[in-house]
C-alpha cells in the first residue's frame, strides 16, 4: 500500500484500507447526504475531522489530487485534497482500486439535499447564481471544469444566498488562461447538465411548478456571461472621464464581491482604454478577516461589516481596527457565546450571527422599538435555532424545509 498525503495525521492509517469501500463497517461511517457519483463515496470521521473517501482508478485519483492541490494554491473555491492511497489489496491479496481522500467541507450541502423539499423559485435562482459565480471564479483561475453540474458542486448558506464549491475535479484541466472556446465548451456542458438535473428533479416532484428546466439552465449561462463581461470587459474613455469611471467601476466590482488588484490602461489619440487585469473574489471576506480575524462567506461578511460599521458610528470610534476589536468582544462573541453547546452544530457561527441580526430587526419592527441584544438572542435560540436541522453533522431530508431566501422570522419550524 502506498500513501501520498498532505496531512501528517497518522490516524488515517487506522482506516480499513484493505477492505473495498462498499463494505466499510458502519461504525466507521458518518451519515452525510451525498450527491450523485459514478464512484463509491463514503464519509468517515477520524479524530474529530470528517473526510470524504472516493474509490477510483489510480490514474484518475492522482490527476484529481493534483488538480485540487493546484486549485488550493490559487485559493479557488474547492474541496481540499488530503491523500491518495494506491496499491491497495484485500486480505486475500486481490488488488483494490485506489482511494482519494478529501476533507469534508463543513456545513456544506449537495443540491439534492437542498431540493429534498420543493424550493421556491427565488431560492432556486440563488442556488444557480452561486454556481454561475463559481464557474466565473474557476475560469478566472484558468480552470476548465469539463463536467459543470449541480452534482459536482457543494453549497453553503451565505446570508440568504449560497456559496458554491467544486467537489469533483477529475475531468478538469488547469491552464495559465482559458481561451474563449474552452469557456464556451464549459458553458455548453453546464447548460446540458443543469437542464438534465432540473428535469430529474421535476420527474421526482421536487421542482416548483413555476420553474421551467430549460429556461433555468439558459439563465445560468446568461448570469455567467453578464458577470464575466462586468469583470473583464475593456472600455474606451475620454481622458476627462477616466478618474470618475475608474472609481465607479471598482465600486461595482466590490459590490459583486471582487477586488481589483491591478488595472491596465492603454492610451491612443487622447483616449484611454481600461480593463481590470487581475480580478480576485472575496472583497468583503478579506476585509472582515483583516479587521476581525473572522472567516466568512462573502454575503455573511458583507452583513457583519455593515453591523461593524454601524457599531463604529455609534461609538464614534475613528480607529477602524480598534472599533473592530471592540465589536468582536462586545457584540459578536456575546451572541455566539449564548448558543447552547447542543445547538452549535446547527449553523456556522457567522451564519448564526447574520440570522440573529435579521431576527432582532424583525422583533424590533413588531415591537416598534429596539428590543435589545439579550432578548433577541434568547428568542432566536428558542424560537428559531432550536427548530433547525443540524447542518454540521448528520443531515436528513429535512434540510430543504427552510429556504435560503427566507428570513428566520418567516421560516416555519422543522
């Protein structure tokens, strides 16, 4: 047996690697929802961490491992490769396929778990929006996916929206830059696969009557093309317009959650052509991390920063860094610290805080006054969080009961 690993955790050696994955004992497995896969996939817990284990030929496992490692170096949204185990054999000496081990993405859900109950059209659009953003980010990194689909994607809740992560890279290719033809091929694959997945959901009675599968697949491509154009198009400007336009465009890109690290200008005949040369996702996430040390999805970070900015204004604190430290100590930590230990697996702490903000606003609107943090936290824990399914550990078909687009006050208890 031969192991290639990024992890120094020797506990991985305790896995029953001499047994075909389909026959691994139940006491080793974790009951997490799985997407569709052509391979045998199991989730296991090792020393408190959860891993996904996929059985596949060595050549494919090595290729996917290398691609995931490459995407990790580029900070692309994908699962983390941990190890490959090759040259496996059972107790009788018969050869077994290699396994690829990846780290399970906490609080993530395959699309079928989200569609386990019929989602509203608005929530379905948010889900497909996340897939379009994921594809743009991967293409900006030079990654050709080759099998774009909902099945090969994991989704995490992100303040009323979703964030998407690539989970299957075995058909991918990593280039310095993608050609237009490569991007268009990925879009054609996306349109075909998503159309088929929408039809499959429709046949199972899991698609809302208002959703047209073909129109939804086409809409993902349109959303991708709109975002790609905003991020990469080149524009000709009169000299007097350069400063104003540059400021406006950077602000628009920031609102989309992207940072402009470099701008490229060329001039001819007294006019300028401007194009972002390097565009990077995670503008709000990076600002929140820099100020507070909190790691959050983009929409979560936007909501937390809004609360931080409000707190800073109320405190009349000119020093942003000092105000951020006080906000974490005085606002964020008391809220998440009030969550009982038995409910900590329900949602990520950042998502809990975002939902708490929504719940406090809702209660204050009803009361016609600010109800305060303590009362809002107590109400949120009792009336909302306690009734949610557990998204960290074992998930069943109740996950779709609460749409991502609903506020916590609107959602019906599970």
